[in-house]
């Protein structure tokens, strides 16, 4: 795929495409360019310290296959600009670029690691674009791109510079699986303690545990669908691993990241652990049983939320805590609506927020009608929605 495309383009034409896609000279990384990039895409980052790495790896993926990525990069940039300017309806040109990019994803062939990186970048960006616009296929897009790149994932995961594309995609997939009871596409590979990600933050070393939880949940779902009892030993083992897990900040954590970023990452890590414990608990206990323990996990998430919101002040917010807040919304009815408005990413994805709200309302309608079962069963039956990290 990529090599013939690159071979057919001159260096100058590639550079022209890159200038258009990234609003600057190829491979330049001036403070102003990074600030502009962060201003455009801050919703997908825990803070400005992550902007340079994402911009750099996005350019690397772009040069692997410029024609494959140009349309989707322009589409997401235009969509984020519309969001900043509070433009209501999706940009028709942006939608058209997204549609053409989706067709490329469907028909592309992968010949090696560079192609696999480009496909992951395409899938991740196209999924984000869909989330912000039509919101009717972003999870399928993301999982399809992961499945296409899966044979090369192990080699890509060994390169830390690719984390803004590889780790964040795997993270989002696992979050969706924890809500839906599906099997994750790939098993995450964590190179070392102390790694942080633009979306997952300090939760990167928790990813293998979250993966195991998703796998156990998928097996339990399959067993119950077949009329059998689901075994609980794996969930109890996972609970023990989650309780033993602690975030491991990298060296020079205080110098590499701002105080706001550090607060966001610590809050996110604590909230994700409690959310995972809540999911494990609910995998063993139907709605209406052992509700006090579920409420205790939810209350811990709410405590972390209020504590860190106070530390951040009124002008800043936590980021990428959509999964923990969703788990609370289906346990604490009096807060379900207000919590969804604390998911920062959904401020620019109103359709996604409406869909999530409809699903939460459906869950509570079922619970209040006496439903005795599991969350993933209601998610599978209820209105379409997208789980966000």
C-alpha cells in the first residue's frame, strides 16, 4: 500500500500535502505550531505536554501514506474548528472527506509496519471524526482498523514514539468492551512501568488488567447467553489485582508535566481503578443485589471527582473520565444526567452525549421496572451509544 503511493509522489508534493494537513512546514515543531495544534485537538489530550508527541507521530503516519490520511486529517481539523466556533451543523465538506476516508479504510491493503501505523492513524482519526459528527459507526471503525493492524501491533507497541496512536486506540477499544461485554481486538503490551499516554495517562500499566476484565466479562456474557452460570473466580482474582495496582509515575514526572496534567492523571487513575472494581462487582452481582458495594465504588469515584475539581478550580476540568462517570451514572440515578455533562469530550459531540443519555435513561427505566440482570445485557438491548474513555 504505502510504498507504491509514496514512490509515485514527489518530495515537494508530499511536503505541500503536509503543510496543508498540519498548518506548517514538514517536521517543524516550533512552540507556536505545537500551541496551535494543542488548541485544535486539546479535547483528545490530557494537557499541552502531550501535543508535540501526537503531532510528531501523526506526521510520521502521514508520510507513510499521504493520500490515505490527507482527507481525514483535514476533516478532523475542520470539525474541531467548527466546534471551537460553535458551528451547529456538521461541515458538509468535512463529512464528504470523512466518507471518502471510510471508503479507503474498507479497501486498503497492508504490506508492513508503516502501512499498519497509517491504518491505525486513519481508524483512530476517522472514529474521532464520526464521534463528533454523525456518531453512527465510530466503534466499528476503530475496531476494524485495529483488526487490520493486529498482525503488526506487537512490533508497533515496542516503539514508545507511536504510543499516541497505538496505546490510545487499544485503550478506547478496551473501554468499549468493558461496557458492552465484547472481546478486545488486541491484548495490550506495556513496555515498562512509568509509561503515560495522552488518553490513558497513568492507567497504561492498568491496561493488561482491564483487558483481563474485558475477556472475563465476555466469557461470562457468552455463558449466560447460553443459559449457563458464569464462573466468578476470574473476577475475584481481577479485583485483587486492581486493589494491588498503584500508578507508577515516570522519572521526572513533576518536571515533564504541568501541575494540572499531574492532577488530571492521578484523578483519572484512581477513578478508573474504582470503575473497574465496579464493573467486576457487577459482573458477579445482578442489578438489585449487593447494591451497597456497587454504591461504595461509585461514591469513591464521586469523591475523587469533587476533590480534584476543587483543586483544579472552576476554569479547568478533568479529562478522559468518561468511562468512570458512565459507570456511576447507571448506579446513582439522581446524578445520572449531570455526570454526563462533566465528560469534557462530549462538549463537542452533542449527538454522542444525547445517545449516552438515552442509554442511561433506558438502564434506569429497566432497573425501576424490576430488571434483574447485568449492565452489558441492557447495553446490548438498549439504544445505540458510544462509550468514551
